[in-house]
C-alpha cells in the first residue's frame, strides 16, 4: 500500500524536476530557441498540476 511518505517523496521529485525545467525554459527566453521555452513552460504547468494532485492525494490518505 502506498504511504503518505512515498507520495511526499514523489511530490518532492516532481517539484525538483519542475524547477529544473523552469530554469531551462528561462534560459531560452529571448533566444532563437524561445519556441522550445514555450514548450518547456507547458511541461512546467503540467508538472505543477501533477504536484498539486499528489498533494491532494496525500491529504486524502491522511484523513
């Protein structure tokens, strides 16, 4: 059975990945590869949604 601790670990991993992707996108803004930054920001938004849903799931396990 999945534990709140395991979900918390997954949330941390997603948050760290999201932060890395955002940093990479930020570096591309204003360059000839800005279209790649737009794609990376889309990925960042998806990861932010995943992060929120894992937090919600963790809260659900705790109740």
